[in-house]
């Protein structure tokens, strides 16, 4: 066991918020070190924004943040607004560019964001202990951190010039660190990325912190209806409403945008935006209400107008099979499912259905318009953390000082980023939160010298 690596501040986790905190602390001359479980810092950053890193968004409002106390994000935004974050990035050498208010590095490479952090941390002389997984943090006179550390070994493949499939590591050994302050910046458990093991929850709860049970957020929805499997691959714009029905009052949340049917359910940004509400409800187990998702494939047309449009279409193509009258309206697979749902036989002329004649045509148009405006499915689950872009839940914000992210229980302990009970919507909000909370903790530790 190695003992006694002492630093003024130790940041646990070299991800988005941890690297931000360490960088600001080092700029103020604080002796800070980063402890990182992975073999390189910022692995998750590489996966962000489909490899382009959507690092913030010009539009900011409290609805963009969710969790026990989303107002905390607005309080931090007063100090670290988007302009502040853009300046911070420019100072790192990242030229920002925006598309519809979504900010990316001009390189469109998430790797360049990580690289900019790594370069600056190295220039500032910040030690980054990689392959160092912190298992325990305790506080006496100072903080004591116990970590398991593995050395990466030179592989046989490296000697022969062959690419090695998996890195080889030494046996792990115990390292002990001492620090005056600790920033827990371990992130949550979302993403199929090593290091996202949720170990930060245990580190915080060991200090008595309340942990709001984490659930996957920004993840795909799983639907109960097996019949929708035939829709896999269908992509289209729709308005979505997630409806939760419970005895003690329900909840409705709306989104709009491009969805993708999959063989298990629904993907696409609007479905992912709704998922944290479904996941929180599902986590109630036996007390879980009924969760449905209602899709409107014509959100800009009223049901009456849609009926009239369908009627005109049926009458314009007399003698055509019902399915053929819908050609060009919605994706063909969806037309078939909607016809079946509305009780219209796809292969038969509508003039001969539902009682026949004009009356039958009208009834077909009514039934179909209703299904197109209100396609209802039961949500039976979400995909797991490995598919999620964020974790909802985490260290309760009631126990953190909203200005500094310092624990109200343990002086000198700070919690930043996704480990705290706040999750952003899609669009750069999770990273905005990570930067802001890292900045707040660092500036609080060095006494606000930067302000
Ligand atoms: C596929 C994907 C795409 C995303 N795209 C976007 C996007 O475009 N825009 C956006 O705003 N957000 C996006 N996010 C979310 C965003 O990446 C996270 O919210 C953000 O990285 C959280 O920052 P953090 O500092 O809290 O944690 P992380 O960035 O997850 O960093 C935590 C670090 O701590 C390390 N660690 C964990 N436990 C320990 C331990 N016990 N000891 C030592 N080290 C430890 C981990 O290895 C990791 O490096 C995406 C997420 C995913 C998975």
C-alpha cells in the first residue's frame, strides 16, 4: 500500500465537470490532482453529440433542467451563463460554432474538446492519476481517499507492432491520498463507457448524503405492443405526449420532433426527452401508474380537417384498395398499421366498408383520422443505463449549497456534474451543468478570486 500522496484539493473523476474544476483551481495556483478510473481522462466526452460534442445551448430556461431542484441550474447560470462558457472554451483554444443555438467546437470533433482540457491541465502541471479508482473517501483532520490503482503494461502486441485487442494491466494496488478539500465529479452511471459505474453514489452516501435513486434519462422507450414491431425503421415527425395515469393524479409531458420506431419501441430525441418521466414512474414498482405515449402524426392539422382530407382522398380515387389511397401520406408500413387499428380493410375499396356507400367512407375517414391523431401505446420500460445519455437522480440538491456545490453536511466536500440530482434535456444542457457546477466548486474553493 502506498501512502501519503498529499494535495490541497483532490478531484475524483476527470470528466467534464472534474477537469473544469481542476483547471480553474490550478489557474488560481491551488495544488490540485485528478484521480481517474479510466486509462485516459474525459472518455465520455468523446461520445457526446455523436462525436461532435454539443457543449451548450443559447436557449436556457428552467424547463431545460430536471431533478429535485432544477432552479439550481438557473442560479448557477446567473454567474456562468452561455457567454461565460463560450469565453471559457475560447480561452482553452476551442473556437465555438452554433447551429440553431446548439454550440459545438468548430472542429466538430469532441476529441478536440477533450484534448484542449488535457493540454491545458498538463501545461498547468496538474497531476492526473489514471487507472485509479477511488473506493473510499473519509474525513478526519483532512480527507483520506483510498483508491485501487493498476499500471497499464506494455502488451506483447506493442512489441511486435500488432494491434492488441484489450489493454493489459498489472495487479491492482492500494493508493492513499490526502487532501484538504475533495470534489466528487464521478458522473452517474449512464452510457456504455467504462468508468460510468455509479461508484460516486456510494462515496457520497458514505457521508450520509441522500441519494435520489438513479434511473436512465435520455434513453429509448420500450412499448408493450408487439404488433408495432413491423414499424421498425419507420422515421417521421410527430407530436408526442407521455401520459401517466395514477389514482393520486396524473402527469402529461409533451414533445415534438423526429421519432424512429424500433423493434422494441421508440427512439429519437423527443422519445428520449420523455423517457426520464417514464423511468421515474417505472421505478415505483408496484405503485407505478399506467404509462402511455400518444403520437400525433399530423400535429398541425385538426382531427376534423384530417377527416375532411381523408374523405376527399378516398373520393378522389374511387375503386382503389384503401391502402393504395394512402400512398404518399405516411410511410407505407405505418399506413397499414393505422388501417388495421381503425378497422379499415387495406385491400378493399372504402366505399364497400363500414356499412358501405358515403356513410361507410365517412366512418372510415373518422376512424383513420382518430388513429393518426392519437396513436396510443403502452410504455412498459426504457432501455437501460448503457443506452442512456444521462442518469436522472443522484446526490440530493437539498444537501448541497446551490452557489458552491459544497456539501451542507461535510465542509470541504463538493459534488459536481451528473452525480448531483439534476439532469438536462437533449441539446447541450448536461454539459452546461457539468461546466457550471465544476466552475462553482472550484471558485468557491479558491475563495472566488476569479470573480
Ligand atoms: C453517448 C452520450 C452522448 C452525450 N452527448 C451529450 C451532448 O452532446 N451534450 C450534453 O450536454 N451532454 C451529453 N451527454 C451527457 C454528458 O456527457 C454528461 O452529462 C457529462 O459528461 C457529465 O459530466 P460529469 O463530469 O458529471 O461526469 P463524466 O463526464 O461522466 O466524468 C466522470 C469521470 O469520473 C470517472 N470516475 C467515476 N467513478 C470514479 C471513481 N470512483 N474513481 C475515479 N474516477 C471515477 C469516470 O471514469 C469519468 O471519467 C452525453 C452522454 C452520453 C453517454
